[in-house]
C-alpha cells in the first residue's frame, strides 16, 4: 500500500481521545480513544477502495512528534508525524 500522507487532529478531554483523519480518500472521525501520559490509542475505520478498513492505532507523543503503529487485518504498519 505504500506511504500515505494523512493529517490527524487529536482532541483530549481528561483521559478520552477523539479526532479526525484527513486523506485523499476523505475524512474519518473517531471517538472512544484513550490517553495515558504520553501514550495514546484509538480505533478508526476509514473508507478505502476495498471498503471500510478497521485500524487500531497505538502511539507515543514526544513534544511535537508522534510515532506508533496502526494494526489492520493486513498486520501492523508503523507511522510517524509532526505537529504543523
């Protein structure tokens, strides 16, 4: 599937995480994520040419950087990004 450019917006309220992801395939919203210190996790189901694809994200935030893994039925995929 290759590299993908995606803009994510994360919103915290206490230990709860919600947000959106924007890609060339559209916008996906999510709720029900969690925050524990600098660790975050959430599940999103973006639309793809093959249909909806459930992704379970786990990541670490370090200053303005984020890195982690998105796990789908195809296995884990690492990701990283920076605040813009």
